[in-house]
């Protein structure tokens, strides 16, 4: 075993639009899955906004009007929509998990193919453990950025672009 110390080089590359587009391009082969989970987020967000309206209806038409039939009808609708929302939440979390694994697999495959093209001199001076650690951690970070980053971004814009303030106007800045 070599007594030499391996010093990792530090990259000075800045994160810019080109880098971001390149990272997002990893999701392009899986566009149906991306569209599916963004669609389920849209459904869940719409239902979340509609629950505010149903809450108003419960109070106005059921409690204040002392109308038990309307109250039961609205509460049944509310319960049914909660089930649909739960299925939607499960759906987008499931799709994000599958998408993350697919992107991770594709990225590892690309990295493996790239490593196969490198000269043997590279492997003589670079510890294999370091290479494996980088492949594992970098693919993990990139797939998490793409999947959960998109999901978090979509969920964070939801309160601003839905009916949470009693009118369905987009308050995005």
C-alpha cells in the first residue's frame, strides 16, 4: 500500500444557468414521470385550496343556517376529497422516489461509462475508494436536487398561487 497522501482538488466552478439546465436535462428522459408528479401536486394544491372554501360552506350553510342536511352533505364531500388528496400525496411522493432512483441509475451508468474510458494512469494516482465515494455521493446529491428540489419548489409556490387568501389569485412576485 502506498504511503502517499491523495489530495483532492477543489473546484472553483460556479453554479450558473448552464449548469442548472445540464442537471435538469437528466430528468428529460423521464418527462412522463415529472409531468405525473407535477400534475398530482397541482391536484393536491387545488384540493387544499378548495378545503378553505368548504370550511366556509360548513360554517355558512351548515352551522349558522342550522341545516344538518347541508352540513352532512358538505362534510361527506370534504371526507371524500380528503381521501383523494391522500391518494394524490402518496402518488407524488411515490413518483418522486421512483424518478429519483431512475435518475440516480442513469447518472451512475453515465459515470461508469466515463470511468471505463479513462486511462489506467488515472486509476494509479486516484484511490478507488475516493472514486467510489464520489460516484455514490454525487449521484445521490444530483438526484435529490432534481427530484425533491422540483417538488419543494412546486410546493413552495403553492400557497402563493392558490386560493389560500380566499380568492384564487396568484401572488407570485
